[in-house]
C-alpha cells in the first residue's frame, strides 16, 4: 500500500505532549487536542475529561476534510486555519505539518490574537517532531524490526475480540 | 490507514460502510450500537438530513478489547449513499482500512447497487487504493423482503472476485455482526503482514 503506517512512539509522544502543554499555558486555553487527519485522536491536554474526545476528533477531521474539499473547489490548496466563535467557548483549528490537526478550545480569558500567535510557534515545534516521527517509522518499517505487536496474532486472538 | 500508538498501546482502524442510498448502512451501525456493551462503545454520531438520510457520515467508535496488550479500536463510518453526495463519499474514504459494501437485495435496486460499486472502486482508485487489495467484504441486505434477487445473481453482479459475503437483515440484525467481524478480521490479518 502506498500509505505509510501512522505510528506513535513513547519518545515523540512525550515531546508532543510537552509542546501542547506549554501551548495550553501560554495561550490560556481550556483544552488542546491533536487529531490525525483521518479522525483519530493523537493526544489531548487540559480539561479533556469534560469532552467526548473520540467524537470531537472524528468531527474535527470531517470538518477539515469538508473545508479542504471547498478549498479545492475554489482553487485553494487548503484552508490552514479555521475559527469557530461561540457564545462562551471558541475553537481554533489548524493544520500542522500538512497532516495533523491542532484544536485549541478557549474562552474570554484568552483571545484570538494570543491563540494565533502561540499556535504559530507551537506548530513549528510540532512539525519538527512529526517529521522525525515519520522518518523513524519509515526506517523501522524498512529494517523490519518487529516489535510489531501483531506479527504473532492468531485467529483466536481475533475471535476473542468479538466474544 | 490504521494508527498504531506504541506510547498509549492502542491501535485504531477505520471501517467504511459503502452502498447505494437506503440500502441499510446506517441501520447496520445502529444495530451494532444497540447490541454493544456501554463500556465498549462511544457515542454514535449521525450527520443526517431531517428525513434521516445520511448527509455527511455516521460514526461509531468501538473499543472491543486487547490483542497482545494493545487496545484495539474500530472506527465505523457510513457514507451518504445518494448519488449527488459523491464529494462527501470521497472524503470519508480517506485513510480507510477496510470496506463493507452493503447491497440492497431488492430487484429494483440492482442498477443502483452496480453503480455504487463502480463508484466505490473509482473513488478508492482516486485515493490510491485498489479494491482488490484492501480488506473488503460484501453484505446482501434486506433478505427479508419479498421482491429480492437470487443469491446467485447478486454474486455474479456484485462479487465476481469472491470476497467474503453475507446475507443480512439489518433491521433485525441478522448477519450484521458476522459482516463486521469478517472485515475486522481481514484488517487485522492485513496488519499482521505489516504492509
Ligand atoms: N425490510 C428491511 N428494511 C431495511 C433493512 N435494512 C434497512 N432497512 C430500512 O431501509 C431504510 C433505509 O435504511 P438506512 O440504514 O437509513 O439506509 P442508508 O444506506 O444509510 O441510506 P443513505 O443514508 O441515504 O445512504 C430504513 O427505513 C431502514 O429501516 C432490511 O434488512 N430489511
Ligand atoms: Mg445512512
């Protein structure tokens, strides 16, 4: 298949969380999520337990996909930033490094200007980490270094999932 | 494409239910939702029109259990079957790991089935996938209705490559879990190969 496997390792996971935790503080945000463009949650910090994070990830990805489709129709590559303004809470959604979605939820204790500024800096840091992650994944795949958990999977393992 | 998280020891796979309008894709997900234990499922999201036709997608996350210490999650999506929602269908196919084609067994829907299957193959190709190479199963739905096409004919028209196939009645749930289980299994076997 032409698509690289999306993976996450401990080391990069910690680095990514450090960046978004810093962003949470510096942007005075309530919650921050990182979502894969396919709708899978990568990580979240802040008041995550107040939200249905799985649904949030899926709808965010759908939202980005739909606006990306709109962008193409009018001859743009994509809209790299979306902003949704609510009565109390606002969503700032941006694309990081072409493949990951960064979602920042904030209220009147912060401002769009501040969030934009901090997101820009954090995006650069995240892009570096994700680039490294992709390279690492490719190398591991090539070296067929099988700490891969499913290499030894049996029919019974699969059947047990559905019992 | 599946997402393997070694840090949180999770693996996520995306399954898309495809097929013509009103063939029963949303009903499949609703049945799975009803019959799954609360701790194993998340909220089902349906982005639908006022007449309950799928507008963008349905989404149902399932966390079925662990394999080799990895939490295994399946994200089930349906596409909108109505012909004019093609742009949305393409978006939902992005990153797909496995496809269920739901056919409507009624005679008068045969043309719609064939058209939808061609549309599936074409839209996958556009994303760089080959329907003959990805985990893929076929479900013949609405077997409870009187005016249905024979199994032989459905097979001939819709399953020439002989992928796993299931007769179903999504409203009563017959064949629904068999279908899901089969595609999930193909996905995990595919993962095992390590691509
Ligand atoms: N008799 C019968 N009716 C069914 C069966 N499966 C679904 N239906 C009915 O068919 C209608 C359409 O089902 P949906 O699940 O909404 O169809 P869909 O494929 O999601 O349609 P779109 O969202 O427009 O693509 C509903 O009224 C269902 O109750 C079945 O096996 N037998
Ligand atoms: Mg539907």
